[in-house]
C-alpha cells in the first residue's frame, strides 16, 4: 500500500506539474488572446478613423469639384462677355478708322476749296 501510495503521490505530483504547466500555458494564451483583441480593437479604431478621414476628404473633393465647376462656368461667361466687348471694340475701331479717313478726305477737300477760293479772290482782285 505504501508503494502504491508513493506511486499515486508521484503520479499526482506529475499530474499537478502537468496541470500547472497547462494552466501557465492557458494564462499565456489568454494574455496573447487579450493582446490580439486589443490590437484588433486598435486596428478597428484606426480603420474607422481612416474611413472617417476618407469620407471627409471625399466630401472636400466633391466641394472643390463643385467650386471648380462654378468657377469654370463663371470663366466661360466672362470669356463670352470679353468676346462680345472685343467684337464691339473692333467695330468701334473700324468706325473710328473710317471716320479718320473721312476727316482726312474732308480736310483735303477743304484745303482744295480754300485754295480755289483764294485763287478766285486773287483773280477777282486783279480784275
């Protein structure tokens, strides 16, 4: 009985050692699982933050695209107005040029008539 008792005590010590080792391993695994859960939580939080930043950036891009479209529209309108004003300016310059030519012609005609008048007056004075 004593031998058997010693044998069972030895077996109990062996089993207790195995149990302790398994409990230690379980504690390590629990710690690893806890660490992985924390990392997963951090990763999910980072993912959510990145998603929110992405949504915010997309909103900003859409806003800037909207503003860009408005600016392009305004620029097109200003280009049309500028083209209209350029056309009017070209027409006025053409009219001014014609008026200058007419003025030169009228001045020549006036000089010619003044010369004729002076010639007539001279002839009349001589007569």
